[in-house]
């Protein structure tokens, strides 16, 4: 059965609990069960890493993206997959040290490793075709934050204003600010208790205030704000009373030392730490991203892991709910990140993810070799436990205590005695699977991994591996619309993006005050510094606002905001979106032309009626001071929006889904994959339930038929024995008697003859029972094959990763443009 498409993870083969020998029955783990999280426990050498890599491989084959945090350096082996399984593929990656220990040359050692992998995969029922399928199903990448060994990751996004959905929720915003402050203080080596220390409170307050205004910060600006905060009070206390300037200078110096350190620069280089980009490529293909942190010290590891976990929480909040597995997060060694008592920066986001991620289809898998250093109360949210060989009886007792408490808290059943017995004397690669979704625990031996388990790679090897797997050009970062803005609209627009988007970098806007020539040969009025002065006095009827940001000059422009509604009954579309654009106001015959408008990088919620800082004002074109002009510009804006805001949407024939107005093809394909997986899981669950009762009836009949065979065989055996005794007695009596045929021997002979008849009848009964067993077994096998066929048909129907998408144009519906604002806006410029 092609179980790769059925939402089933092939993890190995079941082990007979009595003989402890592997059987031919495969262990298929339901991918949906991983939504309730998993824990892997096992000592060094138990096969824990192999099981984890196997889980990741299965997720990748099923089209599930994976974010793997790798403190030990083993997970980079996921990129060592060799479809041909030839020695030449292994040779560049075998361990020279191991070859020397085995007294083999590198070619000979590579040949031995290739043979071992071919045989191991064949024993597990796998081959080159499955390796090729793995490589085709997902993109694989290794990142080394704080290092150029592989692909570096930039932490600049850490201080960027979060998405609007998070900024609008004060609780989520303060939670993110607190986590960022804690991580930064940890990296700087500043001992500061979260939510209680002055250092933490000040940094959290500065980040929260900036993000509430949709202003991003970087580390230099944050350090500057520590010295001169843009706030007067903290709580009810004056700033200097709460945190004197001399003490703030010390904190700023500590943070500045971090910034000035030569090796800190690499933390600011590379691809952005963006969860969406780590889980999917620019084309929407699932990605397995390995975040290798083996080269970092404990302080740096805590800093980075905390950042990643908090980014995951923010990403999770923006997803829709689902019961299917949307993405998998794997942490290869949990020691120190989720301790039972202490609260390091990594623990709060981990607790949040363990409690809430299942509702969004985000499955957490946590592995450790140290069962003592775990918060088992938090792990009560885990539904799957993979338990391997443990170091000591103390470790086993601690595990059983924790597992019993976790199951009690979750209401799941737990048999301590049975679990204790099954855990005893586990061999390497043998695990006990305790799954709350199944009736009883199962022993199994892990399958052979498709990835070559070379062990941790050195810096040179990581660089070589990264060079081989990196794309020809750096993958474009596809951020959320709230983060940055697209370039000005071109003649051809991307799917789902109107001719003018709802977000753009306002810095793309032509510099007002740069004596530039605008289209139509109109020149900007404030074309020289002579036009810069104090704030002009305007008629109160002139609507004016001030945009967000910092700058030394306030430059005038016209802002237009409208709510645009789209409707199409055939496509089942009924949605609206906000359009916010800015256009120049020039000193010419046509002061305002909406054809030159560009998207704004903020919404109307960020506008304020008064400037937030002192700066010079550029000269205002006369038309902008005329209140009557704004009615005309509003009418022109309404007409322009209705004509220009046509959107190109994408449609999936298989699901009938249509992309949203501002959804890129990449994001639509990602959403499409999630929807297809949900539909597949729902249909398969219904089908399995439909067949389950029928198969159960046949299984019962097979058991009863087999019992009948045994019963008939026993009766036949007893009859044969009785007949044999009777016949022997007859012959023996006849031989010893004086008469050739006496009445007694004749009676015995008759009895023996009747016995022979019974033997024939009972032999027929045994044969009939055996025939019944074969017939019922055949019906059960036919039913199982029918189930497999129907399951495969469902999988094929919902596997449309490369499905061609139809492109459709949708215009704003008639009367669907509602103007919210047309006003003078002052924008800060350097």
C-alpha cells in the first residue's frame, strides 16, 4: 500500500512483546496524532536521533513542513540522502576518523557504508525510489545562526513591529515584547528577572510603545532609547525615579558591548528569521529547515531558541484553526529549555505552544536523553510518547512517575506495571509507543533511515553541504504585508494583488522637496530648502493628519483610503479590503493625479492629528490649502479606485477554492495544501470507520473459525486414539483366544469399525472448518484490499501539490467603493 499519501508515517515494524523479536507487521503512525504533540525519551545510543529523523522524513514525504532545532548537530544528516546508494555518493561524507579506526581507506569505508545502507533499507522495505520521493517532496536547508558555516539567519526581525493582528491585541503584544526583552538581556549576560527587574520592564516598555505605533526598532535605536527614553513615566513613577539616568547608561553600555563585539555582526546577516519562509519556499513548496546551534554556547542557544519559539507563537496566532497536521516542530535535545522548576526564557513560549498549538495544526515533538530535567506537568499536553532504553532505574522511575502524572492530568489511561515490564531490557532502536489515541502501548523497532546518519558535521562540511543545497540565488523573502511593502505597481500585477496594493514602502514615493519632475511635466512646489519653514496655518476645514515614523522634515502629500468590496456568485466571492494610497500634491495645472498614487506602508489607524516630534515643514502647494479641492479629489479618488482596483485571483479546480484579494500565489498554494490535507483526513477517517465494523465482524469470524479448527482437530485426534486402542485390543484378543472368532472379539471389531467411520467424519469436519477459515480470511483480505484501493483513490484525488491554477479577474462590485478618507498628510523624511 502506498502509505506515503495516506497521512500515515511508516516508523518501523512491530515487536512481539513476549519474544522481543521484530515481526513483519509495519508500524504506521497516524500523522493527525502528532497534532497533540510527541515526546521521545532515550539514552545515548538508544536510537533516539534515528527515530526523530525518521519522523521528519515521513512528515516531509507527506508534504508537512518541518522546523527542526538541532543543539547536537545530528539533524544536518537529513541533507545526506543518496538516491543511487552508490559508494561515490557516500565517499565525500563518510567520517575519516571512523575509517581510520576500522583500518580502511576512505573508498573502502564508503563502499562498506553504501552496502550497509542498501541492506538496511531493503530490510525495512525501502529503496532508491523512496529516497527520490523524499527529495522531491520537500526542500531541505541547514541554517547556522551566528555563523557562516551554513546559511546564516538574521535576527533583525526580532525588533520589528509585529503583524497588525498582534499589535491590535495588547496581551499578545506585551507577551512578545517581554520575550524579546528577556532574550536580549540573556544574550547580553544581564541578570534580570522577567517582569520584575528594572532592566526587563524598561526594555519591554520601549518595545511595546514602539510596536503599538507600528514603529520597528533595531538594536542601535533601542540602545539610544535606553539612554533617552521617549517616555516620561513607568507606571505611576517618574522615569528618573524608577530608573536613574546613570543606571540606564550602565544598561546601555552592556547592550552596546554586545553590539560592538566583532562576532555579533554575523547575527545581523543572512536570511530573516521568518517562520513562514523557514516552512515554505518562495514557490510554496514545503521545507525542512534545520536550525543547527551546536556551535553556540549555552547563553547564545537560550537566546536563539527563545527567539524562534516566540516567532512560532506569533506565526501560530495568524493561522486558521485545523485538526490536520499543518507543520511540525522538532527539538532534538530539550535539556535546559523546559526544566521542572526554573523558568528560562524558552519555557513560557514552549508552554504556550504545548497548550495552544494543536488548535492550529502545529505539532511539537520534543526529544531528550535526560528524563529528569523535564517539566512533566507541561508535557501532560503530549499525546504520544516514544520511550527507548534508559540509562538507570532512577531514570525509568522518574519517567514512570512523570508519565503517570501526565496521563492522569490529561485523563488518559496508564498501566504502570505493563509499561514498566515493556520498558525493561529494551534493545537499541526498539521503542515503546504510548499513544493516547490507541488502546494499548506497542513495541516496535525503528525502520532504517533514508538519510545517511553520518553524525555531526564539521564547519567545513557544513559549508560544503550548504553550497551544494543552496539555490542558485538567495530565495526571496516573502514577508507579511504588515512587515514591508511591495515595489510600486508594474504594468502586470501578481495574482491576488491589485494594480495598487494596500501596503508599500512609502520611501518609494518620489521625494517631495527634491525638485523632481513628476509625470505630466508638473514640478513639486516644495522643490528647495527655501520652502522649509514652520507648520503652516490652514483653514480648519482642511483635513490634515501626520504619518508615523521619524524624520527631520514634514513633507505634504494627499492620502486616500477606501473600503473596496468584491463579489462574484460563480466564484463564491464576497469580501472586501482596505486600500490606502498616497499621491503627490504638485504646483501645476493638475495638482493631484491619482494615477501617480502609491500604496502606503501604514493604515489610517496610524495617523495622528498632531506631529509626534519637532521638525521643519516643507512648503505647501496652494491647492492643498483650499478646502473645496478635497471634495473634487474625493470624487476623483472614488472613480479611480473603482476603475483601477481590479484583482487577479487564483482558483483551484480540485477544491473550488479561490485566493483572497491580497493573497500571493505562494500563500494560496500553502493554504491549498492545508485544505487538501484536511479534506483527505476527513474522507479517510469516514472511510476507515465505514470499513472498521465490517472488518471487525470478519476478524471475529476468523477467530471463531480457527478455534473450530482446533476443536475439530482435537476431537479427531481423540477419536483416532480411541479407535486405535479398540482395534488393537480386538487383534490382541483374537490372537490370544482359543477361538478364531468369539462374541467378544466380534463386538470389539464392530466397535473399531464404527470408530474408523467416526474418524472419517471428523476428518471431514476438520477440512470443512479449515475451508471456512480460508474463505473468511479471503473475504477479510478482499475487504482490506478494497479499503486500500479506496484510500489510495482519496489520496490521489487530494494530492494536487503541482495543480495548475486558473486565473480569474474580479472587478469591484458596482457601488462597492466606500471612501473613508481623503486628506492632507504630512510624512516624515530625513
